[in-house]
């Protein structure tokens, strides 16, 4: 996975793909591992786009998606199972960043958020692009 990993202490870490954008604010300039998952850390099967790990070993899984949020959740789930230090216990975050999140999906998003919390101890956030979060 070394060839897929970039270490950085930049105050702003930007992940972009096909017009979708997620920005992490690294206020304390901690050393962060930015891992390209899709096509690098995981080459076959369902996988998310990025994994960002901070100095506290807190994992942030990111899928930059058009509109298929069900598929985005599958991609995040599979990546957590394959790459997380402890898929079921350690605290982690998952982000599905979409072009446009439809209000009609609110209930299914809440169901997915509850599943991620219960099964993977993971907070799932589904947001419109561009989205910014603190590390």
C-alpha cells in the first residue's frame, strides 16, 4: 500500500474526482496519510476513492459520487472491511459526497447511517459537493 500513500502535513487536504470535491482542514498540521484506494490500495471489486488517516489513527473513508448513494454506501462498506485497522471497533468516519443529494433519500440515508454506526462504529455523512470537514 506504500505506493498508494502520500504523507502530508498541509493545512488543507483536497480530494477531487469528476467535479466532486472533499476538503479536510488540517488545522494543527498533523502528519496525515492520504491513500488512493480506487485502483491502487484495492484494485478489484467494489471500493471507495480515498482513505485519510490522521496521527490518532482515525480513519476517514471518502467516496466522491454522482448520485447513486446506495452504491456509494456499498463502496464505503467494502473498503472499511478490507482496509480498516479494526473494521468493527475502532472509531471511523465515512463520507459519501454527491453531486446532489435528493431530499427524497432522507429516510434511506438515515437507515444507512444507523447501519454504519451499529456494524462498523462509523459515522456516515452524506453531503453535497463541495464539502469541508475538520480532521
